C-alpha cells in the first residue's frame, strides 16, 4: 500500500510587538519552522535586519507531509523565533498549531489556504506579540 503524501506551503509573513530580548543592539529576528518536531526537516527564514520587534519576512517554504499527519491533533506545526546574535541566537518565543486544525480550518470551507495570527508563547506562559502566517495544502 502506497503512503499518501500532500504538499503543505507556509508563508511566514511577520511578527509584531515581540519581547525585546537584547540588552544592547537591535533585534534581528528569524523564524525556524518544523512539522511534527523533527529538527532534521527544520527550515528557516532569512534574518529580518530592519523590523526590530516587528519583523517581516514574507518568506515561503514548502513541505511534503504524510497524509497521516492530518489524522489527529498530535502533529504540530512549530515556529520558533530567535534573535540572531554573533554569540549564539537568543530565543524569543514560539507558536504551536495542530496540523489537523489548520487542515480542518480550510477543508470545511472548500478553500485551499488562509492567513492566521497566533499569540507567541515562551514555555507555558503567554509571551508578548503575535505571529502572522498564511498556509495552503496541495
């Protein structure tokens, strides 16, 4: 039996009102995106060097995912935000969303994709700011 795969496309659009994690210098933020927590499939945006606490990327990434990822709420899309630094990147916060939830949100309306804004968290506490991205399934 062949395993069914689907295309998943995500565009990391921007973040706003992020917590300033730098003591000196300006925030230069990038995003690292993974599905199902597999770091070997992690992709990243270029570093935004101008937006500081309100970075903008409009950066699109494509994934091929197993259809089974959409069967339950356990497979997560994870977007982690980091402030780029010479001495090692500093963690800003992250967004977790169930792949099934994303799929169900578009499948019901006959749409292929949509744009969402989700609060950024640090651990179990709500951090400052929000991340906006658009996505579609093929």
